[in-house]
């Protein structure tokens, strides 16, 4: 805020008028000898011209702020000293801190009560300039942002919110966190539930390749979890033609005959390669043949 104090008035005496050349107002050209005048950028103005050209109207009373009055200005707006008041409580804002909202002047106390955030714990106003903590649209005084269990200030440390209350990680783990079946440590974020038991995501891995199983398809055998690749490689039957595992998972179909198995796509005549799925076939040693090709043997 800029405060403009009374301009420097000068008055030229009659004696000087007789001894010097003319000394006129820059605007109206009237003689300034024997009159009060104001210098602006080294140019003299009579009081009337100076007020017309350079003085402002008060924002509150709309009257001219004359040369003999204190002009208080803020962002190109001007007030008489006696008009520079808080809109809410009408206290003078001269030489006091203030704030504005939609061009309305208020003392800091009224502004805080009207617009500042309220502490989620004590419900009191968080004064501008004071440190506050924010989380999910709520605000706290720094000293009010405490752990619900140990009552110690949380500050900038990590915390967990549960049922509207804040807990430091240590207290949350002691009071609420489940323990991982594998590593026996608390699960604070995320986790996997398998057979009604909690696991860390990083602990729930394939028993074969140790790849994390969270978010992907897997199966189990003898209470151990396996990714599909490891399960097929370890336990699935091998196709008699291509020798790769037949998983049988996900509804995939295969052909079984005399202790041998084939993928549907692999169950073809050894000679002419026609598919034998759903058709009659003949066997010759380890080969399968369609009836037409079997006539040649």
C-alpha cells in the first residue's frame, strides 16, 4: 500500500514578484505570486489545477482527495485516511496489515474468519501465514495434526488414514495391519489375499520361478502356487507329437489315447496331415493314420 503525504506547498512573496520575471501555473497560466502552489516533476501548478489534474476520488465516499488530505492507494485505488476501513468491522486499516477479496478490504482477522480454512481437529481458523497441514481437502494446525493413537505430531512423516482418523505408520501397524503369511511383517499398503491368508504382493510368488503372481493367472498344487508356465513344465503331460506341455487350463481341449495325449491341433494323420479330431483313425507303432492312409500299411 502506498501512502501519499501532503504535497510540498510553496508561496512566492510580493517582493519577489517585483524583482523577478513572471512565475505562472503550468496549466492555467495564472500568476503564482502570492499564491500557494505545488511542484510536480519540477513544474509548478496552482492548487486548483493540481487537484483537477492529479488528485483522485476516494473509493468509499467518492469525494476528491485534496492536496491537504492524506491519499492512501492500493492497486490503482485511492482512499482518504479516514475512509480506509475494514468492510466487516469498520476498524481503520491505516498502518495495519489487511487483505482483499473481490476488491473488498478487510483486516486480517475478519478475512481469516470469513475465508481461511478451519482446522479439522480443533475447528478454529488457521490464520494466514501460519503453517498448516492438508490432506484430501481437510486442513489442520501443525500441532493439531497428530496420530490418533500416540498423540504425537505427524508433521511431514508418512501416515495412514482410517475411519477419519490419522495414524503414524508405527501405530497403524501395531493396531490394524495384517501380517504377511510369508515374511511375518505388517502389510501397510496393498497386498494379496490367497486362501483367506494375507500376503505382500512381492511375497506372493511362483514357487518355481519366483515371479510375482499378483495380477496374473496362476494355479496351485500341494498348497504351493505356480505360474502357468512353471506348472505346465513341471506337471502337465507332454504332447505325443510336439512334446510341449498340454496344460488343459482355461478349457483348452486335447486328445487322450492309450496313455498318450495330443493337442487338438497336433492330432493329425502322420502321412497326409489331415486332422483326425472327431474321426476314426488307425495306429501303426507310435504313429496315427487316417483310414485311407492306413490301407497302405
